[in-house]
């Protein structure tokens, strides 16, 4: 039962990073993206290319988590690695950019790691 819960959390973290990819790569300078990240129109236009690059990295995190899920039991190490990457990015973002990143990104990754290890 714990492995199912762990995999649901891993899936939700991966889906969140797909959503972040979409916001950063395609909606950064649109109302949806500006509202999500609290950006002015001028700042969003000036940083659009940087945000797209950042979005791509979030896509790689999601891809790694989906890969780990697709491998089933054999994907344990891959899920752990990518959840650790998400956790570190969430902590760093929370400390340097916006404290809510800790809650949105780091806490779910930590939960996924705990559940994975409890299920192992």
C-alpha cells in the first residue's frame, strides 16, 4: 500500500513540474504566468528567455520521475535521485527566491522520498 502512495506522490510531483514547464516556457509573459509568479509585464518580457530555459530544466525533472515510475520496482533509484533534485531545487528556491517554493516543491518531494523509503 505504501508503494502505491509513494508512486502517487511521485506522479503528482512530476505533473507539477510539467505544469511549471508550461508556465515558464509558454505563459511566462502572459497573464497566467505573470499572475502565478507575481511578475510585472516589463520584467516578464525581459526575462522570457531565462524562464524558458528554467522551464526546460523542470521538464527534465518531470521526465526523470516519469521514467522512474515507468520502470516500476527497478525505478526506485531513479525516483530517489530525481526527487532529491526536486527537493534541493525547492530548498534553494525557497531560500533565494520565494519561501512558498519550499511548500510547493520541496515538501512534496520530501514526502515522496519518505514514502519510497518506507515502502522499500
